[in-house]
C-alpha cells in the first residue's frame, strides 16, 4: 500500500498522567487561541481508510490512552466528561477483570474492569483492541496464527464484552510490528486500521498510523511538536 508523507491528524499517545498536568495540557490545546477539537478515530475513519480524497479539519486532534489503567477512569475520565470530550482507550484484553471485587494489573499498575469500560463506552468513549497479552509483535512476527489471535482475538473479546460492533482500529502493543508484511496481511484481511507510536516523519498509511508520545510533564514541548509537526 502507498505510503503518505504529509503530516497526519495529530494523535496523542498517553499512558498514565496526573490529573493536574493533564488538565493543564488539555487546557493548552483547547484554548480559543489554538482551538483544537478532540475527536475520535471513527469520526475520521474515511480519512484513515482513503487518505487522498477525505479532508480533515486543521483543528482535529485525537487523544488515545494505552493499557486501560484504572487511573484513567479515576482521574482523567472526570475531566473529559466535565468538558464533554471523548477519547480512545486501547485495551489489552487479558488484563481486564470481569469480577467487580477483583482487579487485574499491567506493568505494575491496576487496570479497569469490564464494567468500567462499559461505562466509558456508553458515555461515548471509543474502545479499541491493544492485543490479548500485550506481547511485542517483534517476538511473534513470523507466526501468523499467533498474530491473528492477538489482533482478531482481542477485537472479538471487546465486541463480546462491551456488546458493540467489532472495532475498526487496532493499537500495536509497544508500538512494535508495524510495517511487517505478515502483520499487514492480517489487518487487510480483517479491514482493520492500526495505530503505531513514536512518529519520526516516516511515511505512513492505514496500517501504520503514527502517534505522538506525550510525556506527563509540566511542559508543552511534546504537544507543540505534535500539533505543529516539528520540534520547538
């Protein structure tokens, strides 16, 4: 598939962030002097699937949060809800508990429950698969069966648990595996687009949609680079 060189819609990649710093960063983005408008991936699905002909607004921006940490539900969700702003949650489905009194964890931090994810979904948040086990695809890049299971299995679990249509987007765990022919074959067979990480100006298409990693620091340098396309 053709690679595009033009800067894509800015997609910001968060993991965990203090509510104070996130509120400062969000306020910086949506300040009337800048006027960025957070949207979801699905609102621009035609853009990502047919990059040449589908325009987008220069004020579009997409907020993504990887790994479905409980801290998002407790700290970030209330901020976004108050401002009527949505975001995209990338979920490694093996680390989500079905029991209300039992909570799983990933990388040392507690994750959300399925009930909490259903609350987010019902409130207009976008929930997409981030694999089953959060394995690096570089470790299984030659095993199409395992790759398919991680990609399609996690998509199907989300649809079943959330009572929703299968997601149209996938998020690479560790940002790894994009650009691999075998991975793109699976994505193409299932008509999935996929998010990567750490945009450095490389060409991109629907199977390697870049994001900007946003550090949870009292600085706007990451945001400035994301929305302007160059380092300040």
